[in-house]
């Protein structure tokens, strides 16, 4: 029964790995409420919920200007933003962002490849990110043209934060000022929207933020989530919109709203979390669109109301998001292993701070985990060795009591008691380690730290499968690029050696099944990130050394 239990554990482990790969743990769906048409505020939200909007004392009406919002769209201007971390292009129509390129991240490992651009929309597809005051006036949203106070904003490494101010007066006599503040050492952009009612009557409206993106065709991350995420009632909610025409509307306390892809994200973070409405749609064109609406407000004549935000456009880096605050680090989610995975990621980053090579850091992390679990694995291997000694006696008992299962079980238990052997001793220590193994799978399979991180020799990207050479033809079971998976083959060989050293079951059929496991794992790992394969290879080598020590030690 002990070997059957071990086989059941191994097969269950394979099933869990496959399940986690193909399906992965998902967040619970948030309660869906009655649909709110895009651009409209829910009527059930009371005016008492206007906390984010700050009322100011009445001021004398400013002199009326020429409605800049009436400038034809062909007069649209582009404003260049250049900081040590990114270079962006803002449009005064909206205003919105038409390009946002990260200087530290490129599309491939080639140093000459293009920079990553967070704006995935082409011209004519709509506004990537837009924050405005919507008073339901006629005309298409995002076509209001503002007057910028400058055409170029440049920040050096030691520069102080600088501001870019957009101004306009709408046809409804609303004076709108949007002030963006840029930092030289942060992916954060502060945004303040001031709305002054210069008309003679009250205006009803809502502060509205929107995100729009074209998801990539290929899901590059092993455990990557692509889509909208929000902090709903202080908990992470991933809003999946898989099929065209999918639409979801959610209300609650919203801490932030973001669009995430494999390794990067764009987020709108209100200065103070408040009750609001999120609507997400998957358009027939393939574009994902989300709107974030605060509670409706009323602006009296000559009254000023403001809404403040922090924008984040950058990598899904746990350290950077933690420093940003506002619980934005919750966007990095490792599923049910999160409580273990994040500490492991911090340890991996700690090693890299001194070693400056994530491949070597993975090796050190594997050694550390192996040391922590050394007593458990030692007990497991020792128990399996003791069980092997009892195989001949157990075989005789099975033959003697093959027609009396109850008596066989009694004799088996007596045998275990006599020789002080626990039949579950080989499995329980391994089962305890499962959460850590899965946490490492999640970390090494999807963290941005390994993206384009070189190790040694032919391995120049620990987030991609290892391939030696680049063949022009396809190879079965292998995703492109096609080449020789040297690291994966070494991992399979190490697993085969480890399997040969492991006490085999008395049943020949079970023994054959166990010997097939290295082949199964090799095919399963052939398309895994090389960082993950490296971890498994080093873990196998350490296990071989531990088993060798136990086998050579006198009983």
C-alpha cells in the first residue's frame, strides 16, 4: 500500500502541475450589478458619496475665453515627455497618451530591438488612457482639445518634478484644467482635474477614467494574466472578458483600476478610494475597454470641484509597486500560493542584489529551500529505504493471504510495528513540500525579474524556454523557437538517475510506471521557462546527492 500511495502522490503532482498550467487558479468573480451604459453614472449612487470631489469656495467667474474645445481635431498637438525611465507622447486632444515607451525594457533580448510601448492601440482605435469630467454633453468623448502650456518636458536624473498643464473651456462654459506632474525616478504620474462652472446654471456630471488596450495575440508569460484588474473592497479582482461582446459592470469601493499584460501594467489610482462603478467591455474589434466612474457631482455657478489621481505606467515589479503604495502591489498575484511565493520572490531579489545574475540566484534559492526541507526529505528517503528492506517479507505476506484482505492488512500492520516503519513516512514529508514547489513554479514562471535575464552560455532569457541553435523546421511538442533543449534534457537525465536510486516497488508494473516519469516530465518541461527548468535540475542534483549519502550510510 505504501508504494501505491507514493505513485498516487506522484501522479497527483503531475495532474496538479498540468491543471495549474492550463487552467490556473482564478479570482472569484465580483458581484455583477445591473448594466450601466458606458459614460453614465448609476442613479442609485447618492450625492452624499461625493467624497473624492473637493468643493471650493465660490470664486468670481474667470473671464470667458475662446472655447478651446472647439478647435478642429486636425489642429491636435503632440507634447514630448522625456525622463530617465520613459519617453512618452501626450496629445492635447483628450488629453491622452499616444505613446509610452519604457527605456529599461525592450521587445526582445536584442539590445537594438524597439522599446516596449505600453500603448498598444494604433491611430484611430481610440484613447489609451483618459481622465475627464463627463457632463453628458453632445459630442464624442476624448475629442475635447486642450491648450498645453508647453510642447516638451524633459527631466534629468537629478531634476525636480515638473508639471504639464492642459486648459480648455467647453461649449457648456466649463473651464477644465488638467495638471500632470512627472518624476525623474518614478513610473508614477500625478494628475489633478479641476472643473470650474462658468455658466449661470448648475451642471451635473461625473469624473470618469477610462483605459483601452489591444491584448497581444500570444500570451508570453507562463502564468500571465492579461486583462483588467481592480482593487474592489480592498481585494484584488481580475475581470475576465474573453469573448467579443462580453461586458461586466461592478460597483463597490474601488482602490484602483488597471490593465495588465504579461509583465507590464497601466493603472488609474484615485487619491482616496471611494464608491464607484467599473464597466468593462470586449469590443468586436478585439479591443478591451474599461471605464471607471466616481459618484455623480453637481457644480454650481462659479464653483470649482477637483478630483486627484496617481497614474502608474510601468513594469509589474513587486518592489516598485510596493514603493508606489495604495495597495498596487496586490496586482501581482500568485494564486493560492501567494503567501509563500512573495517571500520567495523577495529572497530571489535579495540574492540578485549581490550576485547580479538571476540564474545563479535561482541556484542559491534552490539550495536554501533544499536546506530548509533537508530533515523532511532525509526522513522520507530513509523511510523508503526501510520499506525496501521489507519488500521480500511483504511479497510473502501478499502471496500467503492473497484471498484474505483483512488478514493481510493485519499482518502488514504487525510487520510495520515490529520493524518500527511508518508506511506513510515516505509520502507525508513530500506532501508538506508541495505548496513551496508550486509557489516556486508560480514565481519562476511569471515574474518580470526573469524577463530577458541572462544566465550563461546559450541561456540569455530565463523567462523563455532554453534552445541551443535555431532550427528552421518545426519539432513535435515544441513551441517556437525550435532548437535543442539542452537544459531540459539534462533535467530529464537527472530525474532518471534519481529514479534509479529510489527504492522501486515490488510490483513490476508499478516499477515501469515510475520509470516513465522522467520521460513525462521532460516532455512537460520542454516549453517551460528556462529559469523553472534550472530550478528543477538543481533540485534533482541535490536530491541525488542526498539519496547517495543515505544509501552509503550504514544501517
